[in-house]
């Protein structure tokens, strides 16, 4: 992967060029000055969970959410490549779950999709959604990009 050179975008133009990045991050490991290095994690009972690497780890994550809750902290960074102005912000959300039956957990693991997301957390999956009791914050924040935060930062990045 090569790095983008901002100088390539700092030419006079009628339209600014924006770079928008986001992910789910842990507030425990994130400093505002390091917002361009975002890790995808979920926090459950004070433990940071990245993408599960084994079936047993995925099973442990999902069983832990059953009847409990999980927190995410989403980080959004908007860089105006024309001016070099960089802005970032965090947005926290929580998901509360009803008890998740073991057969549902096993189906999710067998599908394999839980291995592609932090903590195996799939808020919008048809097997998971019926067991979501409540979301505190926005569901788009849980999935990695808070629309409200992104829109606010885009507006600020375009303001001179």
C-alpha cells in the first residue's frame, strides 16, 4: 500500500478533494493525535475484541454478548487534501442483547461472516437483529461510520 501525497491535491482547483476514513476504535488505545491510525475493535466487559481468528474465539465473543451489552467507539477522520486541514472525532455507541440461542451462534459461525468484523459483532445480520434489545447511539456508528459525525466533519473541513 502506498501513501497518498497531499501535495498532489494542493493545486488550485474549483473543488476541494476530501479523504474520509472511519473505523471502530477503542478509546483506551486512541489518542486524538493518532486518529489517522485507526484500529477496528469492540469493547466487551473491559476487554478489547478484534476480528475473531478461530471458531472458539468467535463463539466466546457471541456468547458473551448474549443477555449483555457491548460498546463501540467509532472514529472518523476527514482530511481536506486541498488545504491539508485534518479533523477527527469519536462517537460511542452501545448494543444491548437479549439471550442469543446457541443454535443462532453456531449458524453465524458456520456462515463465517463473524470472522470479518470486530468482535464478530453483526448488528444488522438477519440472525442477530431479532436479539438486539436496544442500541444507545446510532446503528451506523456501531457499523463503523457515524453519519452525523462524518457530515459535521465534512462541513468543517470545507469551511475556510
